[in-house]
C-alpha cells in the first residue's frame, strides 16, 4: 500500500511536466534565449509571412487564380504547422500560429488586388446606372453598390462600392481604377494610395504571426541538463546538476518524509558502523595446503 502511494506521488509531477511540455513546449531555461536560437525563430516567422503574402501578390500580378484567392497562403500555413510540429513546439503555440497564418492568408487577396492596381492601374470615369443597398444602418457604416458602364456603354461585371455614397444617383459619374491587363477587377478610386499603403493593413497580422513563431520555436528547445538531472563526474560519480535535478532531489526528500521513510541523511546516520580493526582482531588467517595465496612476508625473513 505504501509502495503504491509512493509511486502515485512520484508520478504526479512527471505527468504534469509532460502535459506542460506538450501544451507550451519543453523549454526549461531561465533568462533570455540564445541569440542564434532567436534568429532562427525570427527567420522562420518572417519566411512564413513573406511566403503567404508573396504568393498571393504573385498570383494577382500574373493572373494565377489559385494563388490570387489565397490558396497558396493556406498551403504555406499548412507547411508552417508541419514545421512547428517537427521541432516539437507546444500545441497551444502551434494553434495560435496556425490561426494567425490562416487569417493573414484570408486577408491578403484584397490587399494584393490593391497593390496591383496601385502599380499598373489606370483611372477612368464611368456612369452610374443603378444604386443598390441603402439599408437602415447605411449611414453608420453600411455600403452602397453602384452598377456602372464605361465610356463605350459597356456594363462592368463588378459593382463598385468605393465612391458610391448615399447621395449617388443614376446618371452620376464616378472614377474607378482598372487593371490594364484585366487580371484584377476594377474598384473605385476613392481612398486609393500607393502600393505600400495597400499592404500596410497586413502589418499587424504579419507581426503577430512572426511573434507566435518566435515563441513557439524558442520554447521547443529544452536548453537544460539531461532529463534525469544527473551530470557525469569525471571520476565516475554522479552528481545532481541543474534546476531539474534540484527539484528531483527535493521531491524525493519530500516523498520519503511524507511516507515515513528515512531520507538519505537519516539512512546514512542509522547505517551500522563498521570497525575494520575489530574484524581484523577477531579474524584468524588460515592457510591451506596447496593454496595459491601466500602469507605476507615478514621483514628479514629468507625466502
């Protein structure tokens, strides 16, 4: 009964340590992480963010539908999750990085279209044919959608909401920006800016993704003494080293005291004392005939 209770008490800290290592990573070091490890983690986060944004921008620029809608960003998100699982990062940190990466991949297509229009877009005046929308809360942030035709009278396939306001009426002229190569749908010219302004809205999501990757990769490294907290001494003896080894010593002492077992110091104290002189005094050397062992030689004796 005591042995079972002792085993349960000793197994509880090990189980909690494993759960903590699985959720938050096995890191046990104290203080700032090494510079090389931080650089590696930052590089992983920056590469993931650059791959998600770059693939979507490239798809919008060259007219690749799969990349332009963000599918390439989702593939990069899956690869990032596999990498974090490969380095054995904490499950909670992997989930946070995956959510941030997926959100960045979903937000990037609109920013990529704005980037392309800012680089090679042309402004043109169109005529409004109809106005739709106008919900009850439109004055407080709702959108109006305007159907427009170009100068040749050809209706555009998309409806414009930038520049289409509550006061817009059919027959009014508004300005739109269109792609000269036709790979990005046109949009209203209101609120347009430079190419960097189009991507500036992704800065917060990218920074959050890089931070999550840094924390996940850094906490995936233990950077402590071996698992059992024992460091091999040059002379062959084992000595306890590191914070984990000290905690193991304290746990053993506490478990022994709670179960009524003598601790290491008490065991040494109650060990029977061995007197080598007494054993030598009561023992009589015996020499058998034919024995290979010889009695010790006395000084001055002849062989």
